[in-house]
């Protein structure tokens, strides 16, 4: 398959010739099979007059890090197909796009060729050599740690010329804070068997004063009769230690932040065991590192919410982000309401590596929401649904996806209510309305909603009503409940009466406003037919009976 993709040698030669003719100011480099630069073959030098790339190990050294990936992809392509290219930004001219062309010239010169072209490559553009800083230096010391020999790499690493350190004790290069550890490691090495080594990580001081971390491996050759010595291999690990320090700083910052924000924060492993929790979390769930997160939370969760919490914890450990609220039992504080924000932690491949749980006490917020919801839903005097909530319940009954037989609307208007206010005062009227509301709610079927939609007007919304006759029986039950009620007002016992209208529609049909209007019209028809006989009884009396429309 690779042979089929590979461009023929003559075609590669044609591509190379075209590039050379079109881009006389381009840069060129010879590349070996491993992708690194190699000396330009003499045959190529004789035939190609482009500007040579010098002082770099590979193309990656010339381009900005963000463009390394397309360059690597292009190199992979030239190996398979013989010719490839990509657009990149050079470190020498990062504001402009240039193009790298790779050509397989192994059949002609024994190497690949990398050619950089583009309008940004003016004649005066120079590709500065890479500043490759060594990471390893060898140092030879005697039995009292005096330097007898050191490699030239010491200069770019610590700023000293090799001859400046010969005859000096290496302890003087070590950071004061690490000298005790350096001495302990040296003594340990001296007592080790011949030929063995001891490794220690130490901070060293650069000539200009800044710190350089080295991993020093001292090889004990002091028993060599011809050349007793200690050979130290000093590896610059400053980048690694800086990365570790950055991680430690980030962890410390996270811990400090988690102690200042008003949240309980916990972190768990993929198996669900706690690896971190702040002080608030430790107090709230009474757990510690290593405990199972699920057990810790469920122990203090209200019984009714335990299935919800268990399901959420299982979900987050499979990669789901979940937000929910649950009831929490806190000793000394009673039942609290907790908002939990669970977030899955994943690696670059999407594998779940753990989870974070943030728990906020929202008891006051929940109470406020409940209070606002009640204010928006219920009539403060009677406890019935208000008009807006009643209409919402009616629309829901008509539009619900849960199939049922049908919806009934029963409209009631108290008879002779105004005389009660006139004779006994509005407080007496309010008392009567409250008793009426209690009677109606006790008589409707389970799941029905009783609403007060006007001064003395009530509406019952009932689901799963099989037909008009069923609706009228419910209306009769409501009237009977009113007739059985007794309200003591001003030394008199009153029996409330009402005119009633019924409307019904089967499931999947009907409009909320129209259905209410039908029940209202039926109620007024009853009220008109009764005329002056509509009244409120004292001591005893029969409730008005109204046929549904």
C-alpha cells in the first residue's frame, strides 16, 4: 500500500526543480531518516544554491511550538508519499506565514530535503541557531569533595568556567538550605561499597545568584588504586522541579480557596473513596480521607432522598455532571436543604479519574422559594389555589401526557354572601370563606384542585372524570359538604349555600378558558332560576342543587 502511495522518483525530481526555480531565496536543509538534520551531501551542494539552514537539529527548532503538530504530520506524509508541505510560523518571523516543503530525495542524494519558502523570507532574514542548553555535566572530585575535573557544560549550567572550579569544594556551590542534605548524602556514599552510587537532589547557586536544581549521582571509585575519585553526574532538573513546585502551589491555592468559600468540597477517586475534603465538608458529613463518599453522604441524608443521592453519586463516577438538592440531617441544626453540584474528572482520553462534590447549604433559599411559591400559588385567606394557579392546573389537566378519562370543572358561587359582610362585618365573611374552602377541599376526589378565583367564587378542577354524570356527582358531593358545614358567627350558626355549574370534556379535547366559561354560565343559569330564594340559612337549611351544563 505504501509503494502505491509513493510518488515516482522522476515526479519528485520535477517537484524539487520547480521549487528551486520558483524560490531562489529559500532556505534548505538535508534530513535523515530519523527526521533530524544531517550534513548536506556534496552532490546536493554542487547542484543546489539555496541558503543552508545551520545551527538547528530539526525543523521543529525553527518554528513556533504551536505549529509543531502540522510539521510532524507533514514529515509523516513525506515518508509515505514522497512529497509533503505545511504552513507554519518561523520563530525568526512569527508574524508571517511561511511554508515548509519536504521532498524525498533519497534516490538522488540519499537524504530528504526540507525547503522553507514564503514572502516573509527576505534576503536579510537570518535563521538564528537554536540556543540548546545542556542538561548534564560530569564532575570528578577527590575524597574530600574537591573538584579535580569538570566538563565544559558547567559554564552554561552554572556560569563558571571549568578552570574556576578546579580546586574548589563543591559544597560551596550548594544552596545553604540544602547543604546539610548534601553532607549526609556524601557521607552515605563514602560508606557505600566500592563502585556503588548515591543519588541526591540539591539546589545549586548559579554565578548570578539564581537557583538551579540538580540530581547528583555520586559514583564511588575511591578504592581505585590508580585513580581514586568520585565521579558525579549532575543532571539539571530545574524544569521538573519547577513543574512540581507549580503543582504544589496549585494544590495549596486550591486548599486555601476551599477553606475560604462557603461550600463543603470533596474529591473522590474513580472507586468513590474520598481523597480530599475541606474543613466544612469534614464537619458536615463527618468523614475523612479514605472513607467511601457514598456512605459518608447517605449517612446524613434524609431517608426519602437517599435513592436520589445514591443515583447521582453513581452517575458522576460514570462521567455525568449532576446538580440536585436533597435533605440533610445535621446534629444540632435539624434538617437542612443542600444543593449538590457533582462534576466528573476526566483525563485527555475521557476516562473518568474521579469526581468533585460541592455542597452548599441552601436551607434559607429553599424556605424563601417555598414561601414565594406559596404566595404565587395559594390564596392567603382560604388556602385554596389562586386564580392563576387554578388556571395552570386546568391547562395541565387538559394538556398532560398522562392519559385519563376526562376533565371536569365545577364552578361554585356562594349564595347571599354579601349580607354576611353587611351584617356581621368582613372578618365574619372571611371566616365563612375559610370554612367553605375546608369543606370543598375535603369533598373533592384525590388529586383535584380547589381554587378561589373571585370574592366568593370557587372552582374545582378534577382529572380522570369519566363523563358528565360523574362530574355532576362530584358537584353534588361538594354541595352536600357545604350543607353539612356549620359556621358560628355573631352568636348565630350559619349553613353556607352555593349555586353550582358543571362542565366536562374528554381527554385530549377542550380549551381551559372555554371550559371555565361553560361552568360559569351553568352556575349563573342556576342562580337566575333560583332568584330571590338564593340565601344563606341560619341554624338549618338545604343547599342549592344545580345541574351541570
